[in-house]
C-alpha cells in the first residue's frame, strides 16, 4: 500500500511531526511518498490515499492550489480530506457558515476585496479598541497584524494593500489568548485524539512557533471538548483529520479556526497520536 503525504517544495522531506506518522505507517506495511502538490509529474490516482499535510505555500498561490484540488477531484484520486472539504476550508469565510449553525466564533468584520472602507469606521461601528487584521486566505499568521483604534488612520494604507489582494477579516483582539492560551484539539475520523494549549511570546500576540509561541500537551475540560465536538458536528461530509482551535472566554469556548486543510497535528505531543493517525489512514486507504 502506498500513501502520498502532500507537502510544499520547501518541505520536500516533510515536517518532523509528519515523519512520526510515516514511521507509524511503516510499521503497518504502508509506504509513504512525500509529494509536492504542484509537481506535474506526480500520478496522483496511483496512490491508495492522498493525505494533504504541509502545503504551507497554498495561501500565496491560492488560485493555482484551487485548480490542483479540482484536478484531483476530476481524476478520481482518493484525497483526504476530501476535495470538497479542502475547497471549503481554504478560505476562512467558512466561519460564517459555522456561525449560522450556532457555533460561537470570534466576532468578525468581513471586508470584500476592493472594498472602499476606512479602518476607523469599522472599529467605531463595533466599538472595538484593538483588532487583529488578516487575509481571508492565510496560513501561519501570514500578513496578520494587530492595531489599536488610535493607530487606525496610519494603518489605512496597509489595509488597502490587503484588500487589493483579496478578502480581509477584522477581529477584536482576544486578550484571553495571551492570558489563557489557545486550544488546539485534534481529531481523527471523528474521534478525539489529543490536545495542546498554545501561548504567544510575551512580546507578541501570535501563537505560532515562528513568532516565539509555544505549545504544551494539556487535557481540555469536558466542557471545552464538548464545544469542539459540537463544532465538528456541523461538518456533514466524511473527513480524516481536523484541528479545532479556540479560546475560553467569558462567554464560553469561542472558535478561532477549524483546520481541515493542512494543520500541524502535534503528533509529538502524545505518544499514541502517531499510531492513531496511522490507523485512521489505513482505514480510509482500505475502504471501498
């Protein structure tokens, strides 16, 4: 059995985290082939399963990446998560659909590409004093920045540059991310596996390691885990992996993102996680 782990050209040997899954799959007689998503020489339908992993340049080439997903779907290749889930999840406007399903999300002002807006007015209308701004298609905090209401006029040109490139999200800064941290809860084929809590560096607001953020294995409370499970209940299609990112606030657990495209799965945070992921892959690769 052969499985493709899809990556990007600068991670052609996969991440250290994904290599834990490769080792677990090898013990199950499965050969993993690292494949770069935009490599035209890859014969995708020959794999028993295609698992999208570290395609961490997709947000810079979103149209090309969307075309690759479409070609995979048309070829009949067995891609996981499914092409429809990948398409849906690559633009963060999926959060609007989740909110309509009753999922509490971080309050968001959605700005369409090319909109003629002023940041000061956006903040004034919502009484937000400090916000985080990011593209609707982004990864690893790409072009994500924090600005206060007093700095809104100086930030206008920067916002216009983002809006020239695509849709933009403006969200109030959630201080609990600094004080309590952000949960990442990982599920395989509908079953909870493990969790980490991520915290930003004292001098930053972003939880990603690239900006000094840290993560540690922790066990979420039953209430937090139940909230994550309710988030996933809104996804109607089958899926292989999901990471529910959120924060505990005064109004309860609030969803930051539901990662079903290319999330780090923090397999190194739990000794059983690589085996759980490997078993889930074997099940989908051998299913009819």
